[in-house]
C-alpha cells in the first residue's frame, strides 16, 4: 500500500467527494506507483512523467483516462506538500494531456490562434473560448459550468456530461488565473452560481431570446 493514502482518503471524504470518485483516485495512484521506483518522499517530476508515459504506452490510454490519473496525482502530492511530508510538489507542473476533441477537421491550430487573437478585444469572450478548447468541452457543458465546480486546490474542474454523468478534468495555472478574472466583482469574487455570465448578468445560453 502507498504511504499516506489513508490520510489522503480521509481528506477527500471531508471535502465531500463521492465514494466512487475517492475510489477512482486511490486506484489511479496504485496503478501509477507501480511504475515509480522511489518512495513518495523522493519522487521527482521526471519520475512522474516517465511513469505516466510508460502507463499511457503500455495500456494505450486515451487522454481522458490519462488526465484523470494526472488529476489524482496532483491532488495527492498537493496534499503531501500541504502536510509537510514533502518539501516540493513534483506533480505541480505536470501538464494535462491535450483534450481538444470533436474539433472540426477544418479548424487548424492557426485558425484557433486567429480566433483567440480576435477575441482579445473582449476579455470575457477570450476566456470563454480559451476554456472551451483548453478543456475540450461540448458547448452544453461549457455554459452549465458552476463556480462550485472549480476545485482550485486540486486544480481540476467538475463537468456534467451526457446523462448527468460527472467527470473531472485537470487544468493548469494559466486557466485558473483566467477563471478568477471572470468571477471577480467589486470588493471580491462571486462564490456561487454560473461560472460564465453575460455583461447583463444573465447566464450564457445556447441561443438568445
């Protein structure tokens, strides 16, 4: 058994995660640590990267599965760092796998860059477009995101997909900074409700009436 997973599991319970999500996180860690030669206190970012690459290659993992395992790693090592078990978080700078999916075949990287550049004139539009492609969301998933879905400590966001099935997607510091901008209000931040709202204060919608 991996050291400190018992304490980690207790923290996840206290944070209100569903038993199924906690079980998935622990199983992810158990699988990854089979590829790690060092104990948790001595694991480096290079060790984690090599383990993830080996795991992806041997099991032919899709990005969505790999991202879940990265999310579990980030949450676990962030926990160890906060508890003082490790002096440096080796998982902090591990990037998520690219998840731009269901992208039209004619939308090239150059086209995406042009869209983002055009959206710079409107900061809100830019952040929405950046989030849409960074996380690889469906439009219906994007507009239903709630502030409470963003888990800053573990750097992941809960997304409700088809059939109201939840999945958790890891994200990086750049997106976190941008999301904080969209919830900023005079004197502080919004802490509940839709993540993205229009300038008139109404939630985003698939179509305007």
